C-alpha cells in the first residue's frame, strides 16, 4: 500500500463510552397477528387486559420496552426507544453524534439488527426502498423516493448531512457499497454480472481492507445518491441471479472521510463510517426450508450473526487477554477495525409488534442487551501524509468517477 495509507499510532481524542443501543418497534401492518391490540401498539400495558394481553409496550419517555409471550414478561431499558410514531428524523438524530465525531477522525458504525420484516431497511434506507429501486428498474416509479425527504432513512440523511456540514474543499469522501451473501463479499458498485467475490486482507500498515473494492471519490451529494441507487440496483439484480431475497444478505454502505491538508505535524485524518443493514436474524424453522440452497443461506446468516453477537460479547468483557473471533465470519472480519477500540457504535434493534413475532422480538432484545454492555474507546485516526501522493490519487479517482457517471 502507498505511503500515505500508513496508519500511525494515534494521539487524539479518547472517549470511553458504551455502544449506543436503540430499539425501534414498527407499527402494525396488515398481516401481523395480534391478540386484541386492534392493530395499534398498546397505549397501556395490560398483561391480562380485557382484550387479551399486550404483546409489546413501548415507553419512549422512560426508554423502556415490555414484551410478553404470555408466560414471561421481558422488560428492558435502552438508550432510546422508538415506538410506532417515531419519525425517520428522530432515528437519525439518535446516531447523528457519530457523524459529528467522524469529523474529528473517529470511526462510526451503525447497525440495523432484527428479524426479517421488522423495519431494518426502512430505518437504514427508507420505506419500501427495495421495491422502489426494483420498480424503477422495470421502468415504473414516477414518485422518486429521493424527492420525498421525509421518507429518507439513516443512509440518505447521512449523505445530505455530511455534504451540508463538511467542508469538501478540505476533505475527500470515498464511497463503497458491499454485500455479504453466503459468506462471500461482493462489490455492489461493480457490474453484478461479473460474479466475483472479493477477499478481505490485512496489511500491517493499512489495517483491514478488501482487495479490489471500488472506492469512488464523491464530490457532491448527488454523486453519492447515484452510487447508492446503483448499488441497490445491483443488489436487486444480483439477488435474482442468486434467487436470494435481500433479507438474506448483509449490506454495508461505507463512507471514508479523509482530510486533504496535513496538520502541523504532517498528519492527515481519516475516519470510516459503516452503515449496515444486517440480514434477518430469525432462527431456522425446519418446516420453512425450501431447499439445500435456502438451508445454506440460513446457516451462514446464523453463523455470521452469532459471531457478531460473540464479538460484541467478548468486547464487553473486561479481560486483558481475550480472543475476539473476528475471523469467524466475513461481516466481523470486514468490520474488525470498526467494532473494537476506535469506533463509535450505534445499534438500532428493529422489532415487530405482532404476537407471531414475539419469540424473535425477545431474542432481538437479548442481542441488544449484550450490545449495551460493550464499552468502546473511540479514538481519532490520523496517519502520516504526503500531499503529492494524495493529490495524484484523488485526481485519478475523480476522473474514474466522471467516466462512469
Ligand atoms: P426488514 O428490512 O427488517 O426486513 P423492512 O424495512 O423491509 O424490514 O420493513 C418491512 C415492512 O414494514 C415494509 O413494508 C416497511 O415499509 C414497513 N415498515 C417498517 N418499519 C416501519 C415504520 N417505522 N413505519 C412504517 N412502516 C414500517
Ligand atoms: Mg430488509
């Protein structure tokens, strides 16, 4: 790797803080099964009410959530509870402090975790995001998703926020978009017809990187939105090749922010932002397995989410010598330098209000509970810079981007 990629030991801001954990419960949808909650999330907790028992009860003021499976009641408090009335704006506000820290060189990772249909994609991208991109592909979609700002989830809001707050003359922003499907990593900004999983490598100086991953330089929010749509389009196309619903893959939209000017010590700043829409976390239900391929998919999802849970658990334990199983799955390996140590991490655990989902809802809350224990020590990343090399590289990549757009 080039000299300017060299990561140096960091002298910078250090903050000890926990992973920030929010739970978002979506509204009832037509097909949800509920026991007497009349299609509304309960406004009162009635474990044995006249209309039957409440399944999920959110208290956004106390930031608590209660879930009842008729035999047990699980009650937990999180940093934030978002109920059915929560807006995309409020959810964005929860992780916005991470964007402010990004400017000081602190990595930031945001995860949406939860069972399929619980609202992960709604939270990260926006409502009916996949459908709107798919419908655009087939020539439909008069109402462009991007023109309705209220719909925007965390990713489009992040793009708008960064371009309106970061001085792009002093910084460079790179954009990548990946998908992990069946423990293989794909570049969503590359042509999906080229079936070409990429390898994750580690370099003494550069840390974890994906060999051959496209990193576009983005100068305007519009460029970034184009890449976001292109990645999603490729994901939709690829998922038809593979006969896989997008809910069976993890997708990570990554932005890398670098300063263009060295400080007085000749150092440049670099911070990575990972926005992750994880695969659905539901357990394997043997009756629903359609075929061998489907079984493999579910097995690898379980493996990767279990590994993510384990990594988070180990990180939460106070031991000096601990083995952290980053290498046991692609998602944890990819996020290795964004999970431990230097990162500010936010988890949005998405849950459904329906009675039929209660078991998965409780299991999602357990995952969120483990994440709550983890202390992170966010630290700024700086590295030894060389202006010339950096400028040359940027010019090359801008040309490449122009070419493609
Ligand atoms: P997941 O990505 O977890 O599988 P989705 O984000 O696709 O789930 O959500 C499933 C369905 O629920 C979609 O139709 C989505 O529009 C709807 N939905 C999810 N969260 C909300 C919410 N907070 N408000 C309204 N509808 C929602
Ligand atoms: Mg989804």
